C-alpha cells in the first residue's frame, strides 16, 4: 500500500513539471507572436529622451557671440569712427543677437519637447498594441491573460 501511494505521489510530481511547462511555452509563443505582430519588444529598454532644458540660455549666448562678431566686423569697416561709438555698436549688435538667439533657442527647445512627447506617445501606443495582441493570443490558447 505504501509503495502504491509513493508511486502515485512520484508520478504526480513528475507530471507536474510537464504541465507547468505548457503554459510557459504558450506564454513564450504569445510573447514572440505579439512582438512580431507589433514590432514592439517589451523587454527592450525604452528610447532615451533628449534633455530640453536651457535652450533659451544657449541660444542667447550663441546669439550674443555672433552679434559681437558681426559688430566687430562692421566696426572694422569704419576705421574713422571713435572707439566709444564702435564699442556701443558692438554692444548693440550683441544685444540684438542675444535676443534673436533666445527666440531661436526657445523655439528649438519647444520643438524638442514636442518630439519627445510624440516619441513617448508612440512607445505607449506600441506597448498597448503589444499587450492587446499578447492578451488575444493567450486567450486563444485557453489561458488567462494578465492585466
């Protein structure tokens, strides 16, 4: 009698891994199928987001430098002007360049932010499509789809 019970326990213990492997194989098949259907791999790291801070400051600095260079070049064309007038002209060109650079830098910063949001939305949409495809596959194979 003991041998019969032991044999029954041993048979059920040996049978458990085989039945436990079937859902794992179905899970792997469904993951592969969903990845192939959507092109999204949930195991891959998400794309890196580009930093967008400081665009206006960088633009203003670049614009001021460009304005100062332009002012210097223009001053070289007028050698007979007093030095104080040349300095004032160079400062005005630098201020104008800084203002223009700040506008351009702000515009680029907003555009980068928009692109980051679009990219994040695309990743979220792809993840949602992958999950829907995966859940459908699991349901077809008779399993319970995780939420």
